[in-house]
């Protein structure tokens, strides 16, 4: 039975002036389950009003009350009133800072890569594997302030394909091989990120570290907790090969994916039904940010397209189209995900909602 | 021993006002082997000066003498002075018109898809399989005017991957499977072609008929002439799966490609050497338009990129980068080709140069 | 005293499958004052379900109930249940069709240019001159079915500058000269509209008829009704020069504007205050779609920008920035307007809301 | 009588790894009048091979011999063999470094802004006012090594409008007022320069310092040397107002310009003839890089366009179109210039060619 809220969850945001931090602000300020309580950024920004410390780059207007908030440095003592911490920190600083919040007893929902592959840290796409949160108890064994834990969400390009593979494997059994080519949006690189001279009238066939992240993170996300809930068993025998490209798109990562089943493949119609009917734990828990439909399946011949489909279900759904036979593997399709919503800040938020519903922290 | 030229080859261009036709004009007017003799277009344009009939969309300036030429309708009687015919016609009209020129005794080098898969018509990427021209004699058996023949060039997205696969198979033996995802330029769709509202800040994961063309044409291009040179044996046992996407790039088709060898794969270094050393018949014949290096291999981590690499060797080379191990197949890499040069008009022109060198027509 | 609504206004949409028609559907379906009742399009579409007749190109999802509606041909007999008609018709057919609805007694709110300059037809930017609706009584004198009338809204590029000039002249007296250069979005040209090959990495310094429309329409919008309310007195002695450019922007027309006052100019601070305080009749009437703030004034040095500011007040506000001294004229500034909202469909809708509040039609 | 060359001019390039420096390399390596002798960059780059020190971002291939050159730090002692110095240095360091080369006796052709407005330093658009070089003798009075001098070229957005105004004023007398709005390419901001998130689907109506530069530099360029050739008289009574915008274009600055004559204006046809017939000193001197036609006049209704016209005369010509009556001033038109060729590196090179022809330095 899901835990009920008596009041909004008070949220602190680390890295609040950056790209992910700005997205956290937009999403949390529109979410009745949360109240933005404290904004943290680098020493350079601390003490300034948020509107002066940040260079707002999102088309949704900066809420006026947030604009007036004083930015704090990222030390736990400034975040005393917060129930949860969202981290949009850069990997170069996320390690130490997130650890200090964890040790100070905060539930930390992190978008950074630093702890994703740590054995007792869940790596969660919220429409895939919130069940993995069972492992946070293991993290807390070592702590004095027993409430603290860290939950990470995945690399932005993993989330879309992860939810599709999860849905398919849940019904049809193991997939043997996945070959995917991504066409990723510029917002995935943060701000200033990709120079315009590098991407206008261009494709850049390389994103540092991205292919490795997909190939590794996917196995953990699609794996399961071990029997004692002290760690994770990655999915064995799943071969993944990713080729990552940057394209001139603002938001929305698209991937062309081919998959081969370990056993006899289902029919295309069976796959479509399976995807349409897929329901994740976050939906069953009634989480506010959970998409109504976790996987949108389109039959239009030229969809999904990032500009038209990235905001499906407020950016929390994956959209799949062009499901067809693959002449080399079994099935191929195109999947799209909003990289800064389900692929980043939105995932952290839905993870936090699910963690609360599951009773991992109280108000 | 290659035939020598006594004077420029006089060229007629069918579909001269279209996108491919304009590219023919630019390339031929810069090529000392040719002289543009007659321009053909639809009845609507015939009788007009070329500068009035066409809507020039290429950054290279329209040569002044060409601007003044009177456009003819596409009937063989208007092309009497021409040695060869280049066709940039749309598939909807190319069938009948090209046939009429063929039957009137003209060598026709066609960029249209209509005759590509006809059993006795060569389908040629000029840096891959000019040897297939041996079959034109078979075409001429049925003709009164025995000089006529048709040579086609491939779909624009096939040419880049074809030359790479050809080079690899020539040295290392059969490839078993090819999985490729293309990111294709808007110029591939002609003019007006892709609406700006469809492609700005967007990817369109579908190009009508394109995946089928790649999957079929590749087998013919990589195949061989049969023993009697009356037709072609497609490459057997090669499985190809293509996923085609349109991206906001003006010129240059990029593809992420994974390949699996039938036998033990060579090392990455062996593949790089093989590609660097690859030399095609058109190069050996000394054709003017042949690239100095048919396959440019780059070691830079983020290349090839369409904006920076599409004009390598004047657009007649394929550029390959990111050659690396594929965790699912054996090897993966990125290949780039200029879709309106090696992928279209440039291919027809180099095919014509090779055909002349081989003595298939005289001046 | 504004007329109150007893039920939603039933709306018919002409040209429902086009770009403006699609925007009408999005805006009306989110507007509680209206109910979409009938969709009209060309004979070719009539009888089909809307989802089959249209090629939906807007990122907001097509409402499911609208998708199921049967499209009608644009004849008044099919629109019996409608209280008002919105026309997104192309100018080539708008003339006759809109007239037939007018003569059949329908209030027609048209986005087409056909009747804009007709002496007894109001040309209205809803945040500028809804007072001009007083003239519709003159239209009705000639009618049997006395309820019909036509109200037009302006060219998309006029609306932004019109509201700014209106605000300034209301407080500071006549402007003598206006010189403006527009940078207009591709959506202003409809679909398929601008070819991607024409606009990627490019500026097109010409939009057919656009400069003339700005130079003429502005004088009517900023003018007044004549004493008898039978027509309009255009603003005399206002000189306007427009240079119109198409730029690679999806939505949002930006203009660099310089103005010279007839008398001594106000200070920059006076102008900013004036713009911030400006309130139009539609706001005073309490119209649902009226912007909270008709003119957003930004002090940020590099704003307004179309991607970040076009949706201010749901696209119904103009945003002005960079208000500074002009070394040649008196003052210069940048103004931005969402061309398909305040500049097109949104204007028609707010005009209809104002007309109802003012009692020009009943339910 | 123009000085003749006995051998190529040996060129040193300061700031060789930057955007302007890369353009210098491309242009000089294709120019038979010059030989690239020494490449200078920051201490960080010095000692490295150029190919390792630079991040090549131009589609023209980096010449192989240049790729192998060892980069030097920007001290005059490393440039002993050079006849001239081209500076593509950033303004933050250009002041001291250029001065040290000047004092060491080098002719310095600088693209930086530091010395543009210094009284005895010529500010030259090479197709406008190479006559201003007469003032360099004044610079040399203070020097021991009397050969040194500094010639600067203008801000990239000034050059196009300067050549048009020069041509018009030379024939028709003084212009009273100029109002112009620019739409500038991203390459004008260097690399990394404009972030892609700032410019995709966007216009930025602000470029720091740019409007002031246009308003001030234009008066010096269109002015004349004083009677004693010790400095410059700026053009009096010319009022200039510029509004500068950044647009998603890679190369080529477009401007919409309105002008008012001090006296009766000429006819449009007279202006067109005047522009077509305009010939500058660099052309008369027979300089290699001088455009054949300094001002291209187009009658096509929708030109000039950056993508199609920026390379006219190898990027050294300005292209003017849409010459028409201005309802507020006298005449309006659109002018386009390649910002990194005539607007930057190309200008420095043509200035150096003219300086040599005029005998300002010897080999």
C-alpha cells in the first residue's frame, strides 16, 4: 500500500544553475508533490539571487519566487529543511558532494554518472526498474544517519531503449543481441555544450563515453536485485552494441534499434500489443509524474519524430514506431525519448516519487 | 589499354533543370573531358533559355554560356550532336525517355532508379564495379542502332557503404551480415523536396523505398557478371538490414555500420590498411574524375562529419572513421559520402569516363 | 457591461486541415469558451475523418474527439449548429467562401487577406483595436440575415509592431516614421511552405507581398473608425518602410524597429513604463485569451529571442527588448511575436471572444 | 606604376590556430603571391606540429605541408624570415603582440580591433579605401626600424555596406543617413563561439559591441586622409544606426539597409549602374585577390542569399539585391558579404597585396 503525502516534499537542488538544474526547477515547480526549498550551486554563485546566478535557457518562464531565492553552496548544512536532494551536478564534482549529502542522511536522487555502477547503488529508469530500490537498505547499513541513500538515473540515451527492451523481455523472454544507432539532441551536452559551428549542417558521429555507458548501464537496468537485496545481477548473455551520433536537434534522442531474440521471436503484432499494454511499477503506485502510457506506439510510417513526439505524456513516455522485420536480426524499430525529461531530471523526480510511495523516506 | 580522347565528349543532359541536372551542369562544366552540348527538360521548359527555365539552387555559379543555352524537350532528335546522355530525370518519366535514347543509339548514364534492377543493365558505383559494364554488349544484341546502352548508378545512400564492403571483401573474404543506420541529407530528396517544417529541429526516421533499395542494390553491386556476361550474379548469402533517417544536413549521407564476417575477422589495423590501399578500376584507367584516394580513412575520434569531409577528393571519395570492434558483430565504423556527387551526378560522369576508356563508345 | 456566456460558443473552422486550421484546433480545444463543432476543408477531404484528411504537424497532440470528426465541405448548410466561423482558408479560395458564410448570417473571423482592406471590414489586432468592430453594423445594412459579419486579423508580421506603436502613440502622440526589418519564421509560410534547401544555413531576403502588407495594414490598424462608424480613417502622415526576411526559425517573427516621433520624443524610461502599463480593450473586457500583460518588456541585453520568448502569455503577448536611442531616428528596439498565435489563429479567437463580450453576436 | 614581385611574399601568421588564423592558412595556401613561412600561436601551442596544435574546423582540407609546420610563440625573433605578418589574434592579446612586431620592423596586417581607431593607423576595407595607406609613413616617423607599420581591416559586418556606400557617394554625393539591420553568421563569433543551444531555431538580437563598431568604423572608412597624410578626417554629417542580430547561418553576413541622400537622390537604375561599374584601387593595381567585380548586383527578387551568394568572386565581392524605393528614406537594398573572407582574413591579404603593389614594403 503506497505511502500518502501529508504535505509537499521539500526539495533541494544541487547544480541548480546548470542545464539539468534548470530542468529540475521547471518540472518541480509544476509538480504539486514538491516544493522547491533550497538551491545549491558553486561557490561562485552562492549568495546571489538565483536570477542573477543563472543564465536561464529554457522556454518555460523562470517562476518569480524561484528567481528571488538565494543560491547556497552545496554543503548539507544549508539544506536542513529539505526532505530530498536532486543532483544535477557535473560528474567532476558530483562524487564528493553527493556523498556528503548521503552521509548527512539525505535521500539523494542523482543524474550524475559517478555512482551509477557502484554495486549497492540502484541505477533506475523510473518506467523500468524502480524495484531496484530495494537495495538502498544495504547502503544504509554503513551509515550513522540511517535515512540517507543514493538512487541514480541512467544516461539519457539509455532510457528509451531500456523501457522497450524491458517490456518485450517481460513478456517474450530473453533478447540475445541489440544493435542500436542513436541520433542525439544537443541539449544532452548541457550548456554551452555543443558549439554551433560543430553541429549546424552537420552530424558528429561521436559522443565521448556514451557508447560504453549504453552498453554497460543497460545490463544493470535490465538485471535484477540479487537474492539478499545487497546488490544487482546484471542481465547475462545480452550483447549490446551502440553507435552514438549528435544531430542538429534541440531536444529528443532518437534511436534506430535492431534486436535478436534468444528464442523464437514473437510476431510484430504481438510486440505492438505488448508495448501498448506495458505498465510499470511507478504507474501502479500512482506516482504523479508517471506517464499515463509508458510506451506510445505509433503506426504512422514516418514517426516518431523528436519535434512532434518528444513531449508525449509530458516527456515521460518513450515513443516507438516503424516496428518491422529486420532482415538480419528479428525485429527493428525506432524509439524516441525526451533526453532532459525521462532521460534526466524527470527520471530523478519520478524516482523520488516512487521512493516516497514505497516508504523509503518520510515527511 | 585505355582509349584516348581526341576532343571533349559532347554531353546531353536530361532533366537539366532539376537538382541532379544542376549538379550535372556544375560538374561537367568543370571537367575538361566533357563539353555540355544539349540541355533537355520538360515541355514546359523547352524553348526557354536555361537561366529562365531553371531555378538555380547551387552555390557554384551557373556558367554564363550554359545560362544562354536553349532548353530542348527530351526527344532524341534534339540531341544529335551528343556523344553521351546523362539522365537526371525523375523516375516518373525516366523509363520511357531513357529507353528512347537507348534505342536511338545513345550511351545513357542514368541516375534514375527505373532500370537499376533490370537483368542486363549494369548498376554501378564507379569506385566499386565498373567491371560490370561488360554486360552492355548483351543489351545491344536487341538493337538496330548498336551503339546504344544504359548504365545506371546506385541510390545515393548505397555508394559509400558499397565501396567499403567491396574493399574489405576483396581482401578478407565474404561478409555475412551488415546492419546500417543512415543519416541522410535533405538534398537527397531533390527540390523542393523536404519541407523545412518537417526537418528543422527534427529527424524523420523514414525515407520512402530507401531501405529496400539499399538492401537490394547492394547485392547486385557487390555481385559479379555471370560467366557469359549476359547478366549478373548477386552476392549470395549476404544479409543486409538498413534503417534510413533524414537529418538536418544539406549535403552528405552518413551511416553507422556494423559488419559480421563469414569467417574469422581481420584485425582493425588490417582493415584500415586495406581501405587505405584500395584502388578501383576507374583509378587504374586514369579517369579524370576518379578520386586520388577512393576511401579516406580518418583516425580522428569524431570524424567523418558531413560538413567537413563531404568534399574529400571533390566529393568522389568515401570517408570512413571510427573503425572499432563491435560487441555484437565483428567491426563497426562510420562512413560518409557526398550524396549528390559520388552518390548521384558524379557517379554517372565517372561511369561515362570509364566507359569511354574501356572503349564502350567512340568520339 | 460585457455579455456573459451561458454555454461554450460553437465554432466552425474553415480550412481545418491547413497550418492555420490546425492551430485553430489546438487553441480552441484548450479554450473553455469554445466547442469545436464543425470542420470544413476542400472537397477532396470532405467525408473523411479528420485524422485521415489532415497531415498533423503540430507538437501538441491532436485531440482524440477531433480526430474522429467527419470533415465537411465549406458550404454554410453544413455549419448550421455553429455560432461563429473561423477561417484559416488560403486567399485563393477565401473570398467566395467567407462571403457565402457572411451572407448566410455567420459571424466570420478570418485570417485570410482578402477582406482586410475592404472599407467596412475591420482589420484587427486583438490587443490593439477591437474598438474597430463598431463598423460591423455598417456591413449588416446590406444583409437580409442581419447577424452576419466579417472581422479580419492582420498579417502575422504586423501584429507585434502594431501593439507597440499603439501603446506609444496613445501616450506620447504621433509617430512620424517607422523603419523595420523583420526576421520571420518558416511557419508563416504554411505547409509545405519553405523548402528546407532554401532556408537551412540561409536567409531569404524576400517574402512575396509582405512588405506592402505591413506598410498598408499598419495604417488601418492604427487608424480609427470614422465619425459615423461606417468605415475607417487610416492614420495620416505615418511613413512606414519594411524589409522582410525569412530566417531558419520555426515559430516567432522578430523585428528590428526604429521610430521617429512627430514631436519631441519621450525618454527611454518613459517608453518602457508606457509599454509595461499598456492595457487593451480585450483585457479590460476580461476575455479568456487576452494576455495578462499585452507587452512584455525585457531588460536582458540579448532578448527577446524567438525560441525563449515566443510563448510569453501563451503566445498572445508581444515581447519588446533592447529599447535604446537610435542615432538616426529617436528610438530603436526589437519586438517579437508568435506568428501563428497572436499573429494568426490566436488573434481570430481573441477577436471572437471580444466580439461576444461586446454583444456583436448571441448564443 | 605597381611594384612587381620577384618571389612569393613570405607570410607569418599570428593566432594561426584560431578561426581567423585557419582562414588565413586556407587563403594564403591557395594564393600564388604568398608562401606561408611561420605560424605563431599561444605558448601552449608552441613547439607542437600545427596539426596537433589546432582543431581544424574548415571544410577545405588542411594542406599537408602546413600540417607539419612547428608552431612558434608570437615573438618577433621567431619570424625572421617573414616579409609580412598577418594577425588573427584575439583582441585580448593583439595589442602588445602586434606592437612588438611593428616595432621590430614588420608590416602587420591585423584583423583585430585594437588599433582600428588609432589616429595614424589605417582602417581599410580593401575594395573601399586602400588610399588610406598613405598614412603609414606617419607611423614610421617614431620608429628606429623604419619598415614597420600596422594596417587594420574592419569589423566583418562593416565591409559589405562600406563598399556599397563608397560606390554610391563617389558618384552621387553625400549620404545623410543610413539605417541598417544585420543578420550575422555564427562564424563571426569564432570557435567555440555561439553555443548551439543559443542559435538553433532562434535569432539573438544582440552582438556585444557590434553596433557601435559599425556606427564608428564606417565614418573612418568612408572618410579621407588629412592634407598632410598624418591622420584621417572621418566623414562628417553621416548618421548611422545599426541593429545587429545573430542568425543560424554558417558564413555570410546579410544586411537590410535604408539610405537617405543629402541632396536629390539618383534613380534606382542609376544606382544599379553605379554599383555595377564601381572599381576600386585594388582592382586597378591588379592585385591577385581583388574581385573581378567588386559589387555584384542581382535582379533576382529573392537574392542575395548567404548560402548561394557568399562565395561570389571567391568571397571578395559584396552582393547587392532588392534595390528599391524606401517609403521613409530614399532607397533600400540588401547587401551580403562573406564575413570570414572580405570581412576578415581575405581583407588582410588583399590589403597586403595592395600595400606591396604600392611599394610600402619590399622583398
